[in-house]
C-alpha cells in the first residue's frame, strides 16, 4: 500500500514546523544555484540540458512527444537518485519535495516515493510560492526586531565579537557569513563563491524567522552591498534606524589582528596586488608605490598601517558621519586576542537594551 503524500502551505513558519528529514529540490541545477530552500539538496528530475531539450520539443514540435520523452528522462533520473544519493535511506525516512510550481516534477518524485512507502510532503505551489513567502518576509520581518549595530573601524574584530556573542546565546544576523564575503575590498573568501542574490535573501529570511522578536538582534554595520550581493532594501532601512554600539581599538592591536585574520591574503601577495589595482585611480602614484614596495618586501606591519590610515579609516569616518544613529554603548578593545574578544562579547550582550 502506498504511503500518503501531503501538500503543505509554503508559509515559512509552517515549513520550519513541518516534520521531515530532508528537503529535496527537484529542479534543474541552474534553478537550484539561483535560489533554494536553506539546507535543501538538489536531486533534479531533469537537468538543464534535458529541460531545455524537452521545452524545445514541446514548443516547436509535438507536446505529446515532449511529454513522453520527458517522462522517460524523469523516470531514469529518479532511478539514478534511488541507486545513489538515496540508496541508504531507511523505511522511516520522510522527505519534503518541491519543484518550480509544485506540479509535474515534484509530483513524479513524490509518487515514486509514496509507492516505496516513504511518507512524503510536497510544498503547495512549489518554489514560486516559497519565493513569494520570502519576499513577504523581507517586507515585514526586519521591522519586527530591535536591531543593534556593532560599528567600528576596519580591524576592530566586529565579526569575531558578534560570533562570540552568538555562542553566548545572542541573536546575531551574520550577513558576512551568509554572503560568503567580509564586506571590504579584500573581503572575498578564498575558494568560496558568493550566493546568488535570491539565495542570499532566502538565507536572511531563514535566520530572521528563527529569532525571537522579544530579544534584540545584533548585526554588523555594513554598506548596502557585501561583495556582489545587496542587503535587501527593507533590512537596510531598518539598519539605518538601528541602535549603535561602537567599538574602538588601538592601531597597535588592529594591525597584528588584521595580519592574523587575513593570513590567506598575505600568503598570496601577487593576488593582493591585483585586487589593489582597483584603487589606483583614487590615490597618488607615491601612495600606491609605497603599498607595492611594502608588499614586495613583506613589510606587513608597514603595509597594513599605511592602508588603514590612507584608505580604510577615512572611509569609515565618512560612513559614520553619514549615519545618524542612536549610540547606546562604547566598547574599548585592548589586545584583540581571543580573551579580549570574549570580554567584549560579554560586555555587548550584558547591556540593558
């Protein structure tokens, strides 16, 4: 006897509360790469080339032939998934499935799973309905929370302090982690690509829906763009009205901290020169040649000090001057080592806000 197939509402809270073991996106790899439910895996019933080919047959030749050819490919691909990624799933495994609109692709896989005996859920309306729920969340969720921005010049360990605060139970919206980027000229993470804009937005909403509106949400002060992705406009507007905590640290602590935190860049100095070339038009020939000489001679104390004073600190001063936020706390770092970061995180989370 086949197991039941249940269709669930695409509302984000209901998806989070639904009982399942795996989320399966059966769309093509390119659709999955653009956006998907957080923690979903991609088991396409048609890959990109197959989907394009079937669509061409449908529109230019014969819809019946397209459906028959598509069914054969879908059956073959589901069979492959059962023999590979799903081969070890036991009889109690419970999947949640979705496709573009909750139609043929998800129904085909759900039917096979039901015949096997797996209790299966399908998102009503598929990804399209889920995306609408994400957009609704972006419109309404940010204003439900008291946002507290951690602000400070480059090299004051803001991200590390927030992550230490998260380990203490604070609600932290770590935009740089979600964006796979540190938010500055040198902020690209080695070997890791950034998510597409829609996926970045899905990840933000996923985090916000997990937070308690009665508790503050800590977030790092950012520009409205982190690498190649943009902070959604409604969240950005809320950040522009947030409370602010400012951290200061002596240059003597910031310089060695940055050398530790950006070790991967120091170890690839040729790539560093290429990245810095984007600043050539903004600064004089003498300044740029000074950076080049420091890098060439591996004078990292000199280089980090110079680029902080010339580029990063003036940029931070301009950005701070343009934001009229309510300041609620000032944190003062000393060494920016592990103990100092933990102390600062404690001071941040112990405030009465």
